[in-house]
C-alpha cells in the first residue's frame, strides 16, 4: 500500500481506508490529547485541594466570629 490517502467508504463493511501516515498522525494526536486530559485532571485535583483549604479557612473564621460575638457570662 502506498502513502496515498483514500477517502473511500464501503457501506457494506463500514470501513475507512487511511494511509499509514494518517494513522500515525491520529495516534500521535490521541496521545497528545490524553496527555492534555491528564494535565487537566491534575489541575482539577490541585484546585479541589485548594478549594477544600479555603472552605476550611472560612469555617474557622466563621467559628471565630461566632465565638467573638457570644455574650460574656
């Protein structure tokens, strides 16, 4: 098979013929996309941890405000 690209679609077998170069480009693109997805998941994890820390700080400040506003006995 040569490096020529074929855009032929067979309705009976539902197959598409592509060149080896096109296949390699698809695989490389998928690998790049998988890497980018992994980076996005890492960012989500980092932001989730940061958010949890901020929520904890807000709760501590709210508790302190409640304590400070409590009437003295």
